[in-house]
C-alpha cells in the first residue's frame, strides 16, 4: 500500500504556485535605491512569472582577434545569454555552469521536504550584472514576531535570500535572515539564521539543505527574543554617536570621520528614536535602514557621486555589499554596541 503524505503534497502545491514578483529598477528617478534586493515595499510587481530561469546560459569557446586573425583563447570560455546572444561573463574552462532553473528547483524541493510552513509565502526576483547573477528573496509570513507595540508593523519576518551566478564570482549561496515589515529593513547580523553554499561543481545537496532550513526556525526565534530585549535597553546619544563614528571612519584613516556619513546616521537615528525610543533597537534599525536604503549622494551638478561604479554595479549588488560591510562591523568593532553573541 502506498501512503501519501498529504502535508507534503500541500506544501508542494504551495511552492509550485508561489507567486514570483520581478523587480523593476527605479534607479535614477529617486534619491533612494528603490530596487533593493528583497524589499517588497520598494518594488514594482510586474506580474507572476513562470520561473526564475529567465534564459539558458550557454557555454561557448572564447576567441581573440590578433593580426587580423581569430585566435582561440586557451583555458577560458564565454557564457552567453540564449535569449539575446550577449556575453555575460568569461570563466575558466573547468567552470561548471549550473542553470538557475536547476538550482532554484532544488532549493524549492528542500523547502518542501523541510516541512517549513509556506502559507502565504512568495518570491521576489532580481537579475543583476546583465544576467550574470540571479537573486531570489523568499518571504515566509507564517513566521513573524512582534518586537514592540511602539510602531505599526514593528514585526520581523523570516526570509530567505538565494543567489546563483554565471560569472564565477561566488558559489550558489542561500542565507536565511529576517526583514522588519515597518520599513522593510533587512536585519543584517553576524549571526546567520541558517546559510549554506554549493560549489558550481555539484548540485544542491537537498538533505543538507533541509537540515539547515529546519534549524532556521529556532535561530529566528532566538534572534527575535534578542531584538525584544534591545527594545528595553535604553542608551544615551553619546553611546550612539560613538557607534556611528566608528562606522564613519574614512578609508585609509584610523580616526578621521566622514562628517557627511556621520550626519546621515545621526539624522536616521533621530527618526528611529521618535518612534522606538532611545534604545538599542532604534540604534540597530538605524544601521540596517542605511545598509538597506542607502541614499544616492549627488555632486554639485546633481549627478550621482561615483557614477561609474553605480552604473556598473546594479542596486541589488550594492545593497548586498553594504550589508556585508555592516555584518563585518557587527562581528568586530560593533560588538561593543550590539552583541549578537548572547543570541548564539
């Protein structure tokens, strides 16, 4: 007799029908990056997509022109978009391309087999670097914790960030994290809810991923408890100023502070404290707000500063880079102000 697990069948149906929202950039129209990686509040819903594999990545030999002749480039190959024919990257000849469809389908299967509650869950999709990277944000409304009653939406939700690349810049990466619903801040921390990586030499190991997903619920609850404690730990303006000053030290210096950056932190902290009070929770949300929604600075001519880098690097990747920088700070000098070790 065959026994059918109806709960698993229900989860399979929920995941297969999970809404996928594609992100359209509004970069250049506003002073804030509105196409942030997994922030629904700052995205435009372009309708339901069939899947996240927008095109097939095709491997092709690489050639260079020398002396009017075409010469084969040894030990390298090109990765080409099947839909446009554009070269999106060049990689070593041993690099194994794993299609988005394969990796993300395996991740969906891991979510199904983990037993995680997918009620109301949905995905958000962003393509970066001309298609060289696909970034998926999964949101799980079944897992939410209210932190305070001071602000409508002062709730954190379990989310999952997944990245696959075709340019050898990183392995397949997933990271369970939280998102604050009031402002869509990505809750950056050195304490990962649950993360796993997969090299491009192999497919995702579903059993390993399932265990990580199961653990994510426990860690999520532990971190939510930490945030609640921070909401009741009052701090002084001097305490916050010392934190912001360390974050604002100019590159190449040990103590010299970028006044413009420092003022951005102070202005945001003032906004947070008006709603949340003078506590560590307000301090933390100041840091995560800026890493998630960084302002695009403009020069005296009204053009974005560092325009070359901003044009070359898409907004989702800039957000991820800022979040990595904040995570490094919280894992180092930031421990003096916000210690995640007590939640480990």
